């Protein structure tokens, strides 16, 4: 038996795997359109959706929407099914906002005594006003935040949010007197026991009330939009949407996400060009 020096043997063991190793391939980035589609329709643990899978999903949703099982979906059934799903999103968003309330309260309560004094409240107002004066170009930020938040709660961190919160005379700007007046009214409305400070319970109750008012407004708007969509889908205007009519919108949705036209939505689909036909000839 031939003897191999120990150092040579060890070197061979180290180099052997490297000789067969393949360079790691970086996964292609998923386009925003494909990512949004996959987030909504891909099953857990998968990163692609075929047309057959999507069609089966749409058929099941159509069947579930047809509550009276007469083979057609009427306007009320369509609206009710959509609002049922939308209510889940609203409830999740509301819970998220309320979880943030404790964090905001602690940030305002600078001395940590468990109450927000008027001085602490006014100091926060000064910081908000300073931010508004130095940065009034946050329209895109507001739009992005709204798309992620179905409640679309305005925030003083953006120019558009400042207008919604404080522009009470609707002149397209927030003046300092107007800002101070709204802030003072807000403090008084939140200070339920009138003791000149805001407890966490008061702070949470006031914000919870605004959340509920916003939920009702957003939900009513969503119902109106659902009725408009139904009218658009019900092409023969008979008040009953067939699956074929329903699936037209589904096909357009799938084709846009499946921008390379291979019948599967996945990371290989580039972001579709606005207004362009998809790879399989459909918009």
C-alpha cells in the first residue's frame, strides 16, 4: 500500500469539495406587481402561482360569494363577500394602531409620570410644527402609507396628513393660529376628567374613537367602490354576474402579473410596463 504524506492528504480533502462547488446564484428580485400578486394568492411556503391554481382559487371564491347557491352572484352577495374580507383587514389595522398608542403616549410623557401635561403636549406640538415648516413635500409618503393602511389614518409626519388634520378652513395650507386652535381643542376633548393632564386611558379612548369614525368612513367608501366594480363586471347589466364575467377581471389581473406570459407568476416576471400589453397579448 502506497503511503501518502499527511499534509498532502489533508490538502486533497480540503480542495476536493471546492473543485466541485458551484458559485451561488443570487435569486432574482421579485417585481412589485408579482410580489403583490404572490402575497395575496400564493399558498404558504410557495413562491409561484400558475394559471390553473389561480383559476381554481377564483372558482372557489365565486362559489363562496354565491351565498344562495343559485349559480349567479348578485350585487349584494358581491358587496357582502368583499366587505367580509375587508373587515378583517380593518380589524387588523385597528389593532395595530392601538398597539402603537402606548408607544406614542410614552414618547409624549417626557417625565415618565404616567400622564401627559399640557406643557408636554405643547412641546410635542412645537416639534410637529417645526417638522411641517421644514418639510412640506411628503405627498408620496402619504400615498404609500395609505396603501399599506386600509384605515388611511392621517399622520402629522406628512404634509398631506397635516392638511387633513389641521386645515380646518380648507384653504390648502395650515396656519399657526389654525394649528394651535386644533391642538388646544384636541387636548380639551381628550382630557375627559378636565384635570389638565392626559392619562393613558384618556389618550387611548380619544384615539379609539377617531379610529372607529375612520373605520366607518372607509368601510362605506369600500362598499360604494364594490358596487361600482360589480356594475363594471356585470357586462350584460342583468344584475347577475356569471363566473365568466367575474373571471374576466381575474384574467386581466393574472396576465398583468404574469408579464413574461409563461402561465406562472413568479420571480421571473419583470415589472410590467404601464399601458403595455402583457406577453400573451392581453392587457
